[in-house]
C-alpha cells in the first residue's frame, strides 16, 4: 500500500518528475512526512525503484523489431504511473567515435 500512496503523492508534484530542481528537497520531505517515514533517502530510494521498474516495463512492453511476442503479466502499477509517460522518453546515445552514428548506449565519459 505504501507504493500506491507514494505514486499518488509523487504524481501530484510535477517538479519531482519533470526535472525542476528548485523545490525537490522540500517536496521530498513533505512526502516522507505524509507517508510517515522519517528517512527521506529511504523514500527517494523507494521512488527510484518504482520509477525504474516502470521504465523497464514500458521498454519491455514495446518489444523490438523482429522479436517474437512474449506474453508477460502487466505490472500492477503501470497504469497508475502513466503520468510519467512524457518525462521518461528513451534517450538516444551518440557514437563513441563522434561520427554521428546512433548507438543504443550512452558512452562513458
């Protein structure tokens, strides 16, 4: 139940998932208080796990060209976290050689 409540609280705080850093610390503190969790870092970690799982499930659900369809049970929070759709677009990497060729990974700098 804490996961659903956390998703709901974060969904109402656009700066947390829309990369507006100005109010993040204050908002995370408020969310931790509303959840009754004293450790803000624990709440952030819980959120990162939920967000990463959402992104992974979204990516896996799209499949890849030429890949056989695999039926997989839908993650229970997928619909609730749909508010992240616009802020979790897939990043395109750049070739390590700098030749403008697409690479599916982000080079280490």
